[in-house]
C-alpha cells in the first residue's frame, strides 16, 4: 500500500474565509500515484475547518451569516474561553463546520459529486495555519 503526506499552509488577511482547495488535493492525489484509495484532508488548528460543499458565493455568504448568528464574534466577553484570547466564536464555528473530510480515490481521481468541492474554512485568521493531506491506497 502507498502512503503520501503533504501539508498546505494558509495565512488569510481576514478573520474568516472560505478557500477552495480542491485543486491542491487533486494535485496531491496525482503526486501520490494512488489509483484506488482514500484521501484524508484535515485542519490542524482548532479554529479552522475542512469541509465539502458547493463553490457558490451566495452559499458562502449564507454560511457566514448563519455561523455568525449561531456563534457571534462579539461581544468577546460572552465566551468564558476569551480570558486570554478573543476567538471563542471561532472554536464553536469549527465544531459546526467540521475538522476533516475523507474522499474516495477511484482511477487516480477524487471521487466527488458533480458540485462537490473541498474547502478550507478559516474562523480566526491573520495567523499561519496548515491543512494535512494524507493519501493511502494502491
């Protein structure tokens, strides 16, 4: 069985962002040489996420509004976590959007649905963060 590990690094200029990383994951699959297997992609930081959905700007704006209603950033003092930091909301947003995705690899390609894309979700930006890609298979 083959195994391939790769990291993607991000430092967003905004506190929150959604970045389509599908092509980077596709390239990692190609680089791995795996034809049949699985690709795991996970955020290595507790205020970031990796998730699958449609790459549509209106939907991303809906995510932003929905997440902000569920876990508003301000006032910062509403979160017990915010004694030393101001990112309690980012931890909650990550829990909602999830830590990782696993995608099947078939014939050397990500086996995604027609509109599915893989995204990095940032909820506490302005810091360098990474995503792990782990590919296993034959």
